[in-house]
C-alpha cells in the first residue's frame, strides 16, 4: 500500500446551498449555431455519475446536485477544501439527512458538484443546505515527494489499486488525454481548485482516443500537463483527474476535469481500465 500522511489530515466542515441555474443560457456553438440549452447549476434529475459525458442536449451540465455559498470567501473555502469522494449531507429541507459524495469542483461558475440517490433528489429544493466533511487537502505520498496531491479524499485514494513499479505509480484510468486537447481553464494560477476542459471540436481525434466514451466520474491521465501549482503545458509532466461536467458546444470547451494528482516528471503512468470510475470506490 502507498504510504501517506492521511493520519495527519484535518477534517473540517464546509457548507453551501443548492444553487439555482442562472439565466443567459443563450450561447453560440463552435459551428456558429445559436442555442438555448440547460447548463450549470440546480438539481439535474436524470444525469448521474457513471452516465455518459457526451450526447446530451446541454452545455457544461453538472450531474446530480450543484451547490455554492454566496459569500465568496466561504465559497472559496468549499472550492479549495472539498475533495472528490468527500461525504456530503443535506442539513435542511425535506431531504434532511440524505447522504451523498463530492464529485469535484467546477471553476468559473464556482460550483461544487455532489452525487445523490434519485429518491433523495426528489425531496430536495433549491437553497437546501448541504454540509461537506472536507478531507484531503495536505495529503502527501511519503515515498513520492515529487508527486503533488491537489485534493482527493484519502480514504477513497487508499482503495484505488495503484501499482508501484520501478519508482513509478501506475494509476487506473479510462484513457489518456494529450495536452493539445486541454482548453478552457489552461493558464490558471492554481491547480487545487476548479477544473479545466477537454476541447472536443476535433471529432475524429476525440473518437480515435476513446474520449467520446467518457462518463461522469471517470479517471483520466493528462499527458504533458503540469497541474502542481497552476495549469500549464510541460513536456513529461503527468496529471490524474476526474470527469465532472458534460461536453459543451462552445469553442475551447468540453468535458471538465478536476485534477487531484500531478507531477512535473513522468512518475505516473496509465493503467487502462474501462471501469476506472470514482463510483467503484464509494460505499454509501
């Protein structure tokens, strides 16, 4: 088992409310087509972790439930501290007591996305409060100090079957993404919060690489992508991330990737598995 410092990590509450979808859904596709489509926010009843990230009539749709805190400083804390796999609980409204888990954070709109069961979502309403046990920031891999962990629940991480061979970690992912395809969000000064998008305008390349088969919650490996202390291109760098929102019609956009593990050197390699999805490791 990979040695970590998880016994030294703090578990802390962060809280937000189910955020209503915003207006202004009019947008222009990369083909110049004007559309009005469902986008970010709200309770998305028929889209869940494990469903395809492609094929929906939507733009940037977030599966299940999206929350935000309207106090910016408090919402920044949610975005920075809540990690994929963290437990979340509804603390107000008819669904009070329902339990789900964090999928990831969506930059720009600054939403935290949480997966819940259908029967619980039917009882929810916009503005219901959801508390998250934020746990994971500060995680370190004792024997791999050059690999920077930027936010994943340590208990979930410990369940993932990562192989150690010749000084490298072989991480289970659905596919590899070349750096040339990483778009919106590139150049951000931080890799510990939010996401950035796989550009999907080149349909032939997307199909060739199997990216069109991605599902919400899938783990992917980003090649030549440095997300240790920002988001940028670096030959040989490797990043592991998770799919958190849908494909998009806008140029420079596509499925969003929340990143949680990155190294400036090629110390992480892909172990291709079709079922490499966070839901495999959740026990609720």
